[in-house]
């Protein structure tokens, strides 16, 4: 791995990417160290079009109250602010996963899986995670990507993978520079394009899994996924549609 590109070079490069693409992103804030880019965005009264990037994020948050490990200088932590009313939650969720997957596929030169609803995985190990929250009239899309880590906290050592471990020796700034336009492009896809882009990367269809959906748990074989609507699951009690916005995977059995 070459020397990391210094933080001093990040703002100008990312501003150039934004200027070259003339899309959703308007301003970028590069933070040397922050607890969570999601919380930094709230504290800084994010407006649609703002992007918050951390050189180091120390207390990242994940979905379902989970934590996202300290990025150190090895991971990307970024939050994008969009107008909440402009996209439904399922569209934000699917478009974020598709956009991030496409950016990382370009850099890694290989396909990347999406596990419901929007974890990015390779061979069952997590490469990136996405957290979407609302703050006033903006939705905050938080994306964490494992880039150059080769050592992991013990609790995630068997479940995490980085771009470096996949053989892609890329700088975090190059990951961000690819992610900005890729996320913008995915947020401009129509429903059919999003469904197709999701389906070709989806790892859950055909598998048996346990889900939490609303206030209940459901187990069964996934027979269909419409990422904008939900999952059709064949349970002992018959087929059930589990609503996209309410459903998360507890465990996959096979
Ligand atoms: C998950 O897999 O549960 C979602 C993880 C999301 C982590 C990212 S890192 C950038 C942004 N800031 C946070 O505190 N969380 C998200």
C-alpha cells in the first residue's frame, strides 16, 4: 500500500468530484475526527446536498442499535444529506446499497453481494454497512466501508472484510471519489432499474432465514424480493409479505 493521501488533499479532490458531476451533492465537510458522521451532520444542521466525511470516526452507529467499529485510518465513514420527502425509505435504502456496491465493484474488479436490506458482503463477510436516519426535513444516509484494515476487533474478526483483503489496494479518498457519483446515479434510477440492480446482487432469495418484522419474528424461505416493497417468505403458516421498511434479517440458515 502506498502512503495514504493526506487529509489536506481531501477537500479539494472531493469538491472537484462534486463540481465535475453537478448532481445532488453541493458541499463537502471533511472532519479530522468525529464521534459519528450522522451526529456531526445533525449538529452542523445539514441541508440537502451536504456530505460529511470523517478522516477518523470513533463511535459510529449501525442499524438496530449496533455499533460501527472505530474506523481508525482504515475505513470510510460518510454521511450524505438528501431531502427526506424526495425519496421513500425503501428507495433510499436500495439506492444506497446499489450505489455503494457499484462504486466498490469498479475499484475491486469483482462483484459484491447485497444482504437484505443493504449490507454489502463478500463471501458472507461484511464490507460495508448503511444506516439511514431522518433529521428534520433531511434524510441522512450514513455509509461505512472497510477499506485498508487487515486487523479487526475480536468480535468482528470473522465477519468483516476490507477492500485491501479483497486484493484492492485503494486509498480511502479514491473510494469516496467513486462513491459520490455512484450514489448520485443510483438515486436517479427508476424503480425497475433499482430492482434489477438489486436482484443481480441479492444473496437472500431462495435461502431460509429468520426475520424481525415490526414487533414479531418470522422464519421461512425467501421466495421473492421486491426491494421497494418487501420480501415474500414461505412460512409454515403460508406465504407472507414482510414490509421492506420494517424487516431485518436475524439469521440465515442455508
Ligand atoms: C450497519 O451495518 O448496521 C450500518 C453501519 C453504518 C455505519 C456508518 S459509518 C458512517 C455513518 N456514521 C455512523 O455513525 N454510522 C454510519
